[in-house]
C-alpha cells in the first residue's frame, strides 16, 4: 500500500501498506464491507466513499441490485462520523440474504463469511421521509492485514480531530421524573453514544425542582469554562431552569422599559405616539397604576444610555466577555417544543448526535421582568429568561392547574386544557408593544405589526425557519448575527397600546411546534431573527375560541385568521393586569406577574442543533 501525497498534512501518517491507489491525491484501498462485500474504499477531503467491486451490476447507480438509496449508503462525510472503533480479528458477513441480485453480484467467493481485522465507522442516516430524524448507522470494514486497518483508523481519527466544534467535556443534568418519568432511561440509552464518541460527561441527576438552577448559579466560571457544553435531559421547563441558573447571575444588560416608563416616555415625547389598538385608555388610570418608581428601579433603568443603547459590564471573569458555553437539550419532557423547533424531531438519539457532532445555532431569548407580583405588591424588578414562550390567561391557567395533575404525565395538559376551555375565563389587561420599524423609518412588510385581515400571506409565501436559515443568519443593525445586547429605544420608536378583555396573551420566541400544534403558534417564527410574536386573543364566544384552537391543532391551519386575534411582530412589550392577580406561563413554568415587560435578546443562546430540515 502506498500513500498518495496530499495537499494537507496527512503525510505525517505511516504508510498504510498494501493496496492503496493514487487517485487525484486521495487515499483508497480494497476492503470487505460487512453485509455488503468487497468494496473500493476512498478517503477524500471531506469524507469516505466506497464502491462495490466485482460484479458489473454493482456499478453506476446500483449496488447489489438496489438503487443507491438510504439502504445502501456509499459515502459518509467526516462531519457526520462520530466515532471510529477498532474491532480486532473477527467475522464479517456476506451480503444480506434476500437482496436482489446479491448472488450474481458477489458470486460464491464473497457469499462466505470471512474472518479478518476490522474497524467500524459510526455515523448516522436520515430517512428520505423524515430527514430530521437521525438513526445510528455503522459501517464495518475488514482487511486481512492488521497494519492496513490500523493505518486507516489513524487517518480517520486524525480527520475527526479536525472537526473542531465537537465537545469533549460536558456537564449533563438529568431530570429523572421528566415527562412520563423516564429522564434517567433516556439518558441511559443515549449515554452509550457519548461513551463511544469519547465525550466525557459529568452527570448530575436532580433530586428536586431547583436543583439544577442552584448548581448553575453557584458553579464558578472557571469550572463552567472547563465544559464545552451544558446538557439538559428533560423538558422545556427543565431547560428553562438551567438557562436561568446560568444567565441570572452572569448576564447584566439593561432591562426593557417598565409599563409606566413606556407610558410616561410616550406621553412626554412629541415624536413618539401610541396608536391605540383597542379601547381608550385614561391617563388618570395610568397615574394610579404607575406611581414614581423607587430608587432601586431607577438604578436598573439607568443602565440604558441616553440614546437607548446599552453598556455591557466589563468583567474579565464574565462568561459573556468570551465564548459562551453551548447548551444542549435531550428530550424527555411532556411537550419538548424547543427540541422539535431546533432539530425538527423529538428524538433523544437525534439530539445526542447533534450534540456530539458539534452542530451549532443561536437562539433568541426573551428577557422577562416582573415589576409587580399582584396589584397590591410593591415594585420590585425580578428577572427571568424564556427560550420558547410566555403565555397569560388560558396558558397561565393551564400551567397552574396542571401542576396538581403532574402524576398524569403529559396527558395532564389535555385534561386540564379541556377544563380551562370549558370555564372560558377572560382577563382584563393592557398591553403596549414596540412597533418594529425598518431602518428608513417605514415599517417594512416583514416587521410591521399586523392585525388580521392584513396578515394575508399564504402559507407557501411564508418563509419558514430551517437549517442554515437566511433570515436567522442575516446581520443585525450592529453588523452582528447575534445581538445579546438589548434593543435600543430611539426617539422614533413607536409603541402601540391595546386594552381589553383577553382569553389569552401569548408571546412566542420560536414557532413552538409540538405534537398538539404541529405548525406551532406562529408557523413562520424564526429561531434567531430578533423578534417576538405577540398573539392577543380577545374575548369571544366559546365556539369561536374552539375554532381558533382547532386551527392551532391542525397542520396547515390558520389560527391567526380571526377577527378576535391580534398578531404583532415586535421586539418588546409591556403588560399590566387590570385584575387582582395574574399568572403567566414561562416555558411551561408558573410565573406570577401583575406588571411585566419583556424584550428579545437576539441569538443569546448557543445551542447544539442545526435547525429543522423542513
Ligand atoms: N428531581 C426532580 N424532582 C421534581 N421536580 C424536578 C426534579 N428535577 C427538576 N424538576 C422540576 O420539574 C420541572 C418540569 O420538568 P420538565 O420540564 O423536565 O418536565 P415536563 O414539565 O414534564 O416537560 P415539558 O416542560 O416539556 O412540558 C422543572 O421546572 C424542574 O424544576
């Protein structure tokens, strides 16, 4: 075997010896592929490929008489290989019986199982039907010469080392009771893949709610940086807990304006306006609701500079001054909307592979500030982050009621959802939201707030978020793809106000696709475009609301196509309950908030995922 000279520095490898050809600088050799037969294996710059030898009908587009389908893969990229293992001397099998033309293909010689030295290349295959669902795939190659196998192993391992974005050390939190109570079982299944890929994992199985949050808040930044990623095995709520444990003590950014601040600044600024979307609002009401903020709150607000941009905290030990750890989520929860939106599948193996192979996207996050818990509470800002969704009214009621039925597992949402629907409660509230403007001051068709019937784009015209999404990868105003600093509030910012009785208020960071809502709340929401999607469901009759929910529950539905639904694409909003108490649902967790404001932080969360292949 002779090693061909290569452009890159592969020449440092020992000669493979035996049957390697020069082929345009590529390395190739004859091997026996388990269950297939004799193949010519080639290593090129970005992966391996092989071709059946011997029979004429193995050439071209067919192999063993079968088209080059998923069943007969003939190449794999290095970026899709997660491990290479040496198997020592042992049996390799002849082509699987029952394959069309197999006998013709390999004739007697190859139909006999043979013993030889072997190595296995571990990767994945996705099916044509469900491209987002990744299944483990392995290819075992054999050769009579030990040194040839070892040399190829070395070469392959060397190529894998060049895949620099892959994690080596991970901190893994497992929620054993997540979803149907199978968090530990899910981890047991996928941990084998991490072991095979030689990824070190420090595993913490949580013992109570808040355990992961406490670990994440107290862990020293030095230790945190020793991990390449933080992984949650659980549901959206568990991921939210870990995210907040990480962000709350570390991220210092200006808060979004409080409801009173928006109201007052709008009143005092001649250039801003508050077009009313709903009923009239009386200024006297506002004065009563928003007395002067105490000093502590003023301090928080003063983070904002005059022109509205923000000053980031300078701290050498601050994790935001350098690379942030990537987060990963292996689904074991009841809803798993974040995993479905970011990988396109609800599958622990697929998620594990996204992590091990070092896939990376950025997610927007919503910073939510509660200013008051109840109408009688004092003003005290309290921050939380949400990765997927914040909901009020119906959503808040479902989440608080369903806590009592946690023992039912995921079915609790159907049961409680029906109960709450039958109660048909509506809540009086006021919402103000920033109207998104394009740079030239005119609201662009993409960013303008819309209330039906203006949202008349058909489904096919909507640009869905997918892997390598051009919208998510477009640059923000400051030239960065990610923008972890908050939005600015220049004078020209317009805030709109709407007040009335609502069945629900929802703010989606992503589409929130899940098994109950296959298109999600907003089918064309993006993972990292720097927008929130505000959906206000005004009080309406029960049948009409049911119609809206039915549209949500079906693929291709138009849940926003109702006169009682207001939909706004925005970067920030405020909320004030006009009742006594009010409960929000943040990523599936209860959050009591009477006065609240929220803003989107573009691309705040680096995640091991590549986006859905829709
Ligand atoms: N060991 C534990 N025992 C009880 N509760 C826990 C434990 N570990 C974490 N929790 C809490 O359970 C809550 C719900 O967890 P998780 O999101 O995994 O499940 P889920 O609600 O079934 O799924 P989903 O959020 O997808 O609907 C989390 O907020 C977390 O604080």
